[in-house]
């Protein structure tokens, strides 16, 4: 099992809308995440900051499945008016965060 974490910013005044959209996540988006092997996916918030975490068998495979999905492209377009997420120009995904501590 591998772990993946990301961070983003919710635009001012858009936190309630961000939450609403995730409370009503599209079934086809959930299907892509499951196809990518993603599980135990959680997103936290403080102020305008978001922190997401998930587990998967392969971060590389999860990124590949998402990158090839038109559903993910459509979701990202849908979300861009409520949040800003830094993207790595080489991978097209969020920059990989380095794990600094782990306690099992």
C-alpha cells in the first residue's frame, strides 16, 4: 500500500460550495477513483486550506488512471471556480508531498 497527500486552497467565500459539491460527488467520479485503486480518501479543511489523503496500491497507477480519464478532466473543470490547486507541469498532477513522519 502507498499513501498520497495533496493540498489546495478554497477560494474566498466558496467553502460551503466546495463541501456541497463533494457531498454530491458524481457516481462516475467515484467509479474512476475506485478504478484507480484509491481508498480511504479523506479531505480536511482549515480556513481556506484543504489537505487530501488517500491510500492505493500504486501512486503511479492511480495518477495514470486519473490522468487518462475524461471524467476527472470534467470534474477539475467543474471545481476550478471554487478552488486553486497547484499542478506539476511535468506530471499534470498535484506535486508529490514527501512523507516526513509515520506512526502505525
